[in-house]
C-alpha cells in the first residue's frame, strides 16, 4: 500500500521522507499495439526460421544486405491505390522530413542498387531479412509489423531468374518438412494483362491500378471490382474480356486468346525450366494471380497452402521498371517476399513446428560461498573450450541448482567443493545418467 501513494514508501506510517524519491509510474508492460515481443521460446523459433531463410540464401550464392527500417516516405509513394500505401506508417520527423517505417524491403533494395551504381557487378543476387511495418486505421487487431525474407536478382532479363527464385523457395520448404502436397505456387504474368490492355490503348499508369484492383478479386464482390475497373477508364467490354481471361485455366487456352506473345513465351519457358529444376509438381499456371504491388511487370507468383485455409505464404515477381522510376538505369529485376507469420501458422497446421529448447553443456556451481572465484575459473576454462556454461552466481541450495539444470537441459553439473578443490579436483554429475565422479581440473574435457 505504501507504494500506491505516488511511490513514496512509508509516507503514511514512517518518518517524513527527507527528499522526493524517484516517482514510480506504472508502465504498460505489453508492447505497442500490433507488435510482438520475442521472449526466449519465441526467439528460438524465430532464429530457427531465419536460420533456414539464410541457409537457403547462402546455398543459392546470394549475398546478405540490410537497410534502415526508417526510409524517406517518397520511396513508397505510389499512386496505384495499393493497400500498402493506405497503411503506410509515415510521419514527420523532428527535422520536418517526411519519413516512413518501411512496409516492404524492395524499394530500399532498389535504392541501394542505384546508390551502388556501376560499382556493383551485375547480376546482383541479394537477400535480406527485415522487419516491415504498417499502420492500420481501424483497430482490426491485425499485426502492425512482421519480418520478411527477400531474395532479389538484379540484371537478368530472362525468366531463368524467376525460375531460380522459385527453386530457392522450394528448397526452403523442403528443408522445413513442407511438401508439394502441402503447398503450391500459382504462376502467371502481368504481360497477359498488358497485352490485353494494349489492344485497347490503356495508359501505362492505369496498368498498375488495374493490377491492384484485380488482386482484390477474391476479397471483394465482383460488382465492386467492375466499378473500380471502370473508374480507371476500362469500358464494359474490356472489363468483361479481362475477367474472362483471368478465369482461363491452362496455357494452351490462354494462347488461343492471346496468341503467341511475350506472356506465353515467358510462361512456357518458366514451366520448362521448372522441369529441369525438378519442382514441376509444385507449380501451376493461374491467370488470376496478379499480386497487389503495382510495380510488377512480368512473371508473378505466390505460394499458397493447398488446404486453402491460409493467406498467401509468400509472393513475388518481375519488376523491370522500378529502378528507372527511382531515376536509376533501366535494370531488369525480380524478387520475392516471404513473411514470418503465415508460414508459422502452416507449420502449426502440419504439426511441423520444431522442438527447440535451451541446451547447455555445463552448469558450474560453487558449494561454498568462498569458492565462487574457483567456480568462475572453472567456468572460464570450459567456455574457453567452446562449451556453453551457466555459472551459478550466488549461494544457492543444491535443489535449486538441479532444478535449473533440468530446465536448461544441462548435460553436466560441475560442483566445486572445498575437499575436492584442495586436491585440485571438481565433482562432475552427468545429468542424463546420474553418473557422478571427481576429476582433476586440468583433465576437464
Ligand atoms: C499476417 C501478418 O502479420 N501480416 C502482416 C503484418 N505486418 C505487416 C506489416 C507491413 C506489411 C505487411 C504486413 C503483413
């Protein structure tokens, strides 16, 4: 009760407090709305996931890059009606600069590529794992941050780049136990839309808007989609032809409508490369895939769960115009983003979450307060051998030490006792077997 009156202890009963104590304001111990903490258990799972992201990137010869989570707002200002724009976590900083917490990594990557200019030999194969942010108006209770794994190839115009990227994601899935019966990739090309719209001389910047609208096709009533499409200038006839093409189920059917243009050629090339990479049974053509980012210009793909319970697991595609819109050279580019949320939901569904617990090689404990120094020496020797060692830092009863050792899955308990220490020895207890013995300090292995 004493702490409740503004934090001065004993003010009601004890002697007058001589000087004002630091006032205690009870802070909210939860993280800000829509954000997460990572206590040890969650952090082990996150590190496991990111380790697999990074191992696959290394396997494919990609180099890791990173960028500030805070960027100039201008990097993300696109007028294509994207959700990512409506939810931009932007503000004016103390220098009156318009800045934003990045909602995605690709624009930062493009900025760095341009900054590096000619000094970065093409093709660039870069990857990053970074936290991305959004600010949702309504308290829809959705998260406001997530981590994304991105892989990008800059400077390769052929679809061999897209085939390589999809291969890397398949490799990732296999590493964590996901199979082609669990997930698949829907693949299409925005060149399908482009070739269609070119017949009706729709302007380039309407193209991005049309794609963003079509990406919502499964989330909005078709009437609203049609209304939005007509509001960007598409006639009734074009809208109906567009929607009809999007429901096409095979490449041959698409070729009948489109004729043999770049879209068909790219898709056929990609599907034949998939054969060579050995992931044909992971992919399918699906004309309705457009992805919600305005800057894609060619092949687009998304990973989906075949049970149909979850949102897209990952997504990506070719974005050949992005660098030039930032004032850079007209460099071909493609990449993908892979979020840290849906994949964990999928692993839970498939009961594939890894068992990760703290593993310790040793716990070292002084059995007597004046042997604390000796215990520190032992811990240092073991750590010098690369063995993870928890040193008990205060006088604790053995029961407490055993409990801690069990919770930390320690392999060995090293007990520093007076009698043994006088002989230059320590006690060792192998916790799995219960075996117990004494050993000379310099024979500790
Ligand atoms: C399922 C989930 O957490 N999605 C999510 C969470 N935070 C984001 C933040 C920025 C952009 C996209 C985001 C997406």
